[in-house]
C-alpha cells in the first residue's frame, strides 16, 4: 500500500504531457524502443496506457526487433505483447488493437489453450475454495512432506512454481485441485480457443508466438525436457495457424527462472525471446530481451514513469 502511494506521488508530474515529453527529450530516453508486456487488464486501461505514451507508437514486434538488430533507429517505437492467452483478455484487447490498427503479439502456453489451466490459476482457485485445514504434501519434495496449514500451503505452492519442474508442479497442484468441488473449477479463466485464434490471426496486426507448453520456469527443466517444450509449443502453433513462430516468451520471465542453458537452447530454436526484466532495447541480447510490464492498477502517469525510468 505504502509503495503504491509513493509510486503515485513520484509519477504525479508525469500526468502532464509536456513534462513527460520534455523528460524523455532531456535524458534522450525516447531514442530507444521498448516492448510492453500486459497480462490480464481491461480494454479501457489498456487503450489509455497506449494513448498516454504518444507520440511513441506501437509497431510490430518483429519489425522493432529487426530495426534494433540492424542498428536502425527505434526512436518513439514500441511493441505490444500480451502473455498467457486468457480468452477474455485476448478478445477484449484485440478489439482495441484492431480498431486502432495497433500491431500486437500474443504469447500462448499451448497446454493451457488445449485445456489444462495454468499453474498460478490453479493456486488462485485453491486460495479461494480450499477449505481451512492441514494438508500433507502427496510426494516427498526435498525432504518436505509435513502437514501445512492452508495459508502456508498456498505460500509454499506459489514458491514452488519457480523452483520445481512441470511434472512435480502439475502432480502437486492437481492433487489439491481434487479437493475442490467440480462446480468451482469452472471459475478458472478460460483460454482463447484455436478457432478464435485462427480468426484473429487473419489480420496483419496480430501475431501468435510461443509461451512454452506447460508454463514452467525454464531453469527448472532438464535440457531434453526444455528442448521438448520449445520445439513442441512452436510446432503446435505453427501447425494450427500455418504461420511461422519465431519468438519465445520465458514463463515467469525473471532472471532466476532463465538459466544460461535456457538462453542457449532458446537461441537455437527461436530468432528472439522476451523476458519480464524491465528495460528498453539497449545493449540487450536477442534471446534475453527486456520488457516493461503494465498492469490494471497502474495509472497513466505511472505507466509513463515506468517507461521514462526504464
Ligand atoms: Zn505467463
């Protein structure tokens, strides 16, 4: 709460168009392009964030990266990306992009699109609907199998998705999901369907790229399992859309979840890859590209502050 207040006070001057533009000019900040990262947010907030960044304009992710790669200017250019493929988010925000002719890239985790909810969606469901009590872990994880109270269990699960591989995470989460009555399971966010993806993909303004198969932290996977994830997700999207997939978005995207090996393997299969490490396109490696993350509760002024300080 306090941090939010401080951020809002710091961002106050950025409410003013002139202040934002002069700040960028003075520090020569508008000379580097950047990639925006969105998750679940309302179309109203999304549209006003993009408009607040004017005169910078969205261009295609591929075009932005090509320009950057070839040493051409990316001044006042940015790319829009949305992660995770949640139906409501994709459909509503695609409408805004289509109306404004804003190019957008959607990163899809293919298991989710094919029907298995994302790990953090399952934890949110457990947090909501799991009854209070003590819980045993179904498997021994690093000598841990003791009883956990619900609150501790939820914290433990949130922690483990960054540390354990997909098989451990899935078996653990699905074990607890079994305690939840069927009718509540439907409250987890639905994924966008392949039929809808194909329809949106007909437009020149949209692109669908890979966010892995199981939305697992790359650093937790063995070389062969990570390779499978990278190749399989690419193949599934390419086969469904008959279009080339050349970009990968690291699930969770923090430096801890991206090992040196992940970056190496990704660079063998994809032309570029995006993280959730904040920054602009400046001295960035093509398979470790920074992004600037914006959320529903960010004011336009805070969105500008984030861009100005990145
Ligand atoms: Zn994600």
